[in-house]
């Protein structure tokens, strides 16, 4: 799926096919956020004005490549995780092992979106730092990366909540919901702060 052209991915998203869906779209937003961070780092590296941050910029250039790849892989992982869930929904309701199979599939389907949020947390750290040390000529792109990172976390959370809602192990479901809320809240708070700060600077 990650090897598709952008137009193919969008067309598949805009179709009756269950995948890619919200999880894949969220992971794509994360990849775009990381890629934008990489672009800003490329436009900052080697510049005399930012020489004191060169070591950090070098690390950001390495990290954004890894994070882009991870998000691309998570598009695939999210799609693969949905297949067993779709099959589980098709099991007759009177089948003796349906509930157990469905529960396992729900837990599995929630795992990829959670990884997407965790990865978004790493991108958030880069966004926050680039807001301070990135080239001012590309600061608007840091703002876009912040918005996309926030959307990544919020979007992936929806794909967790729709699965936890149906889980019979309510203790596990509530713990996952709680962990998700905490992660998303922190990511969005930091990204929104960066976005608002940059927006304010640009409008000044």
C-alpha cells in the first residue's frame, strides 16, 4: 500500500474498500508531518546562523527518515490488523468461539493505531525543537507539521476507541482508553502551542 501513487491511495480511501481507512490516513498524516520536519532540517543544515545547532539538526535529519518509514509501515500494519477483525464480524453469532475470536481481533486492531500515536509523540518532540532551532524561512512548515502531527494523534485515537467500545474485557479497554487519552492530550497540547505561536509570529 505504501508503494501506491498518492492518487491511487486517495482513490482507494475514497471507495467502499475497508482499507485504507482512518488509521492509514492518520499514519499518512504522520509521515507527512515527519517529512516536513525533515525538509525544515534540510533547509537549516549548514547555515552559519544555525551552526550551534548542527549536531541536533543532523540527528533530526536521521530521525525523520526513520519516522517517515515507520509511519509508512504502520499504514500497512493497520490494514493487515483490520482483516482478522472483518473476518471475526462474519462469524455466525451463535458460534461458540465467536466472542473469543472477536475479542482477540479487536485488541489486535487497536494495536496499530496505538503505535501510530506513540510514533506521533516522537515526531512531536522534533516539531517542538524545530520551532526553536529551525530556519525562520521555513517556520511555516513547522506549523504545518505541528497541525499534521496533532491530526495524526487525534485520528489514530478514533481507531482505538471504536475497538475498545466493543471489547468485553472492560478493564483492558478502559486502561487502553486512558493511556490513549493521556498520549493524545500531551501531543496535541504541545503541537497546538507550536502552531499558535508560529501563527502569531506570522501574523505579527
